[in-house]
């Protein structure tokens, strides 16, 4: 019995139409990455386990896919370990490599290993798949692409401004008008914790605050209380729950709240510089908005925090995010290299463009010309003709076999071919070919010797 | 102590210059795949183990990277199996997924799973990494890209002719003049084994014959004898050892040798049709040559066999190969689908282009314009200027910090920037910018309001 084939859960096959659409997004992102001066790197799909393990917290470690050692892997396990029959003890003995979990840690590893050949500040982009043993669900996969751009070795807020512009440029090019780039700063969050006297509960405080739009002010207050933040502290933080107005107005409110916190005021000053710079240069279609509740990846970011949401009316989580981190390469021994990066969520952007009907029509056209096959002599003439077409960059093929005309035309329809070329016995004798416009049904006859008249139509 | 980072043996980091060169090759291949009517698909990096295991022989099974089950993997192993402490018994209990070993088996799996949505004949291409736990050595890696184009569901030799043209088109475009496309047919090899009375030793016979250019006629005769092929049989096959002349001349010799073998004559007839078709259409820079010693992947191919070698003078194994296979999808339950495919060896093509100095110079240019940073006000003006440049597709950046001019110019040199833009205090006051040609040292002043005068220079 032959196997009935399947693929692992959480993974996907991409058919031609999907690849075309995914590539459209990727190429757009890539184009702007390059126009902004970022250079591509690629790192291996798997890393040594000790490069990855311990970098993403306990949950992350669990979700990393481990690769079994090759050959007689079990013979290298000593008897004591083996007799324990514990996965955690066996793991390091039978697996030394793991699939990359994100592009950031491999990038940090890359920077440290290649530090002597890199011209800092180093602006790199990387568009590669990552793997996570997460429970698959709608929009969450075990294999997915990340599209990251990072600058390391430069700590001016020019970078923040440029990355906001970059988001705007990409989403504008994708015709995704009205995305919102939310902006916060870790230093503001630290400052708030400081002025309300809850530094020791910074994480709990920001995790609760981050849920404001989901659970509302009452919910946030309850969660903070439950985490041990005092009523007095929460009351001091109350202005945050109702912050509104333009970004600069919000900054004014923050200044009065954070006046006594040096780090908080530093965060406000940074945001102010970023916002005035971005406003001076101007955004095309995106909205830039301060959001003090934004906390994503707090342990990781040390300055600016970004998150992009799709235009209103599309229900979708964030379609991009990022921020500044001050010591990413430190874990691999290279200290004091400030970095800032942003990421685009390919799968979610795909779903948004699909929902809004924003994929260009031309992506559906996989071929320009199909030659109908009428037999050996005719198809040889077709082959000569399409060789010329192909040299002009026209996507063309001869139907491989001289089957029924009807079947060949059905194939042409299914592949949405704009032009079908017919070279039958008579055309062959006359040195001509007939081109049929599949939209209008119109047919025109051309000489084999001058294809230019036809290619102009395409 | 921070970790000293490393990457697994047999894997590679690709730095910007390498990515640019690899992408140049990949984009060239891709362009021609598309112009020839092939459509892209992508399959997951890992497959269910039973999709891959048993498809590549025992050696192949050993070289497949297996992925450890997530979570408490060992708890699912029964005590009897566990107490055996045998890798082969444990493997299926602790691993259900494996990294893909090539693109062909996943493609066959794809065709079977998606057969109802595919318009046959299906011309697909696929450019993705594969992984093999091979011993790494010069030019052999544990992670490498395959670039495959296959047609399934069409058995006319038009396909063979087109794929030969496709090789020619790609290598011509890469300026790799003088590659040789070697052509054989499994049926000819079967025919020879038949007429010399060694059908039962077909594999041994062809494996030995395949070594003719390495070990010479004497060596081949010795190996055949050792494998149990009779002196008489070898004597009958002797004309093969000295076959020469044009492809059509060789076919004439084969006809006299194979006259009594139906399958052999069928193979000759197929080759003849392929060669006359290709000659009628013409090749641009490649040589097409019959090579009856060519046997690669014999178990797999049932008709035409291709192999491409680099131009003479470059010592490198094959840079491409492929052939026709008649029942690839049968293993997954879809019978009678004939297929033919070719593959491009990215890593070897890279080495050949490098050895011959054929990479275009423009690949080294990662950026068009760098703006020197003279401080906050000046860099804001720079940012506005390069926003306009970027909108015109020009790769541009502002140096992130206002450090010493010398350091910024060094960075510009290292990144091989053709133009550096200077906006100092005075230029800012005048609404001007200075562009310095880094090749000639020439400087010109332009008005900020009309960048066209400058962009024309680029």
C-alpha cells in the first residue's frame, strides 16, 4: 500500500499563487530595506544548542526544535544518565543542534563572530524562516518567516526616526493606507514605576498596563492590586489610564507625571526628538502615536519600543514591532554595542492584504504566452518562436504534447494565459503565427520573422 | 564568562557580499525558470519522517537530520524498547519529523497531496535549502540550496529539449561560456546490458562504465571483471570505451551496437529526436554532447539523463544534472505520472563564477549615497534629502552619529559608496548640498530643491 502523504501540523505547502503573493510582500520589504541602506545576511537554519538555549526564557527553551545527533546517538549516553530515563538529562547527550527560534540571537552571534570584518555601524537585514514548537492555531505556525532590519553600533535617535519612516515606506508601497505605528520608551515605563514607588514590580506593572485596551481600567487596577502594587501607587499612575490627545500633548502630560524621575524624563526627551524629527520629514500614509501602555518584550528593550497595527477595521494583532536594545551582543562577549531593530510580520501582512483585496492583479498571471501543440513539426516551429519571446523576457511555453485542442485551451484558461499562439499546418507553410487574445477572443496573424509587432501588444 | 560563539560544522554564515553573489545566481536561474513557464512552490523545511525515510537508500536514511519530539519525549518510550538501548529502536519513538534531504521527494508528496488543484502538465520550480548529515568537506555542506525545475504529467521529448535550452539560457546569462551538457538515456544503458548479456549486472556495469574518465579503459575492464561480468560481455561492450565524434556520429555507432535491443534502440531514437530538436533551435554558448558513460542516479531515472560540466580549465564536478523518471509519485499512490527535472548546483556555480571572475562588479555596491552627519540640524536636512532620493529608488543613508569626518569617510570607503553628500552649516543656510564623487574626488554643489540634477548623475 502506498503511503497517504501528509505534512507535519503547523507547517504549510505554498502553491504558486501563494508564493507569488508572499514574494510580492517580501520583495517590497526587501526593496525598502535596501533603499534605507540595510545589507542582507543569512545564518544557518540550525545553531549549536548552547547558542540558543537560555536566551528566550524557560518557555522559549521548551519551544525550540532540537535536532537529534546523527548515527548511533544513544551509545554516547552514559549508563547513569540513561537509567534516569529523564528527558531533561538525556537531551544534552543526544542533541547538540537546534533550529533557530528567531533571527535576533543568531544575528547577535553573527556580529560577535564577524566583528573584525564588519564596518560599524552595521545595518543588516535578514529574511529567513524560523521554527517554534508552539501549539498551531489560526495564524500561528511552527515554521514562519521573519523579516528583520537592525542597526548595531549607533545610538542616535536618528535610527528610531528612520525605522519609523521605513515602516511607513513599506506599508505605503503595499497600499496599506492608515496603519498606526505605536511608540513608547522603556525608560518612560521605568520612570513611571519609579515615581509611583513600584520599581521592584516593574514587570508586573507593565504587563498589567499593556492589557488596558483588552481589559479596561478596572481590569488593570485589579490585576495591579493582585500583583501587590499598592492602591496609592495605582492612584499615582491613574493619569496613564486616560491619556489622550496628540503624541506631543501626551508627552506634555508625561512630563508633569515624570518630573522627578531622571530616567523617565530622558525617555520623554527621546520620544520628543523622535517625534519632531519624523514630523519634520513627514510620513506618507502611517500614523505615529505615542502609546504608554505598549510594553512588548520589556526584558529585551532598553529604549524605544515600536508596534504597528493594521488600518482600523481589520481585526489583526500587530503586523510589525521592534525597539532599541543596549546589550544584545553582550551574551556572546561583545559589550556596549547598542542596537535597534524592527520586524515585519509576513503572515499577518498577507492576511491583511488578502482581507482588503490589496494584492495586485498581475500576481495571478504566471505566464504570458502559451503555444498550442499541433504536432512535431509545428511544435518545433513554436519552440523557435518562443525562444525569441523568452529572450525578450516574455514568459512563454509550448504545450508539451499534441493532445486535443480543447484540453490545451482549458489548461490555458486555468493558467490565466493572456495570449495563446497557434501554429498549425497552414501557418507553418506561410511562416506565420496566430495570436489569440484570451480576454477578447480576438485573433491576429503575424509573420514569424518579425515578432516585434506581437511583443509590443504584451 | 560569556560564550565564545561558533556555528555547527558544515554550516555557513553568509555576509552581505556573499548574499549578493548568491542572489545574483539565484535570481538569474529564477528568471529563466519563469520565462520557461515554471511556477514556484515551497514546501516545509521538515516533513513527517515516513515521507522521507526509505526514499534515499540506507545511506540516505542515515544522512537525514531527525528532529526530536517536543516536550517530555522520553516518557513515550515503552520500557521494553528503552531497555534495549538501541538507537534504531528508540528513533521512531522519540522522533517523528525530519529535515528535508532534497526537493524531489517533497515535490512528489506535494503533487500527490495537491493533485486535485494542479493543472497538469505541471511545471514547477523550487529553490530552497536542504540538509544532509554528510561529513563536511571542501564544497560539501550540511545545509545547502537546491534549485530544481521539474515537469510532471508530460512525456514528450519536447521537455528534454527545453530543459537543455534552459541550461544554456541560464549559463549564457551568467556569462559562463562553454559549459558542456552531457546527455545519455537509461534505455541505452539497459540496451547495452541486454546485448552483452549482463542485464542482471546492469548497476555494476554502469557504475564501472561511469568511471571511464577517472580510471581509464583498463580500470573499467578490471572492475567489470571483478563484478562478475564475463570477458566476452566486456569485449562486446568495448566500442563504448572509445566512442567519439559528434553526438549524431555516436548515435550511429550505438545503432549498430544496439540493433537487437528494442529498448536500446528506443533510447537511441529518443536521443536523436532530442538532439535534432535542440540543434534546430540552437544553443547559445553551451555544447551538447552524448556521453554513454553517464549514469548518475540510475535507480531513479528511466529515460534521459543530463549532467552539466563547467567550461574546460575549471576543475569542478558537475554544476547541474537531472533526467526523466517515470514513476516518482507512485510511492505516494499516484501512478503513471511521468516527470523530468533538472537541478542547478548553486554552491559549485558560485565557485566557478568566482574562479573565472564572472561576478558583475555592481554586486559589490551595497549603497549609492552616504550623507555625512554634521550634527542634529544638518542631519535632519540630510534625512529630508535622502527621503527624496529613496523615493527614486536610490539606496541612501545618513551616517547615524556626528562623529569625526575621518571616521565617516572611512566607513564610506569601506562600503564602496560612489557618492558622499555633505550638508554642513553653510550648505544648510544656502539650501544646498555638496555631492562628492568618491572615485574622482570631484565635488559639485546642488540646490536642495532640485535633486534631479544630481540623480541624473547616478
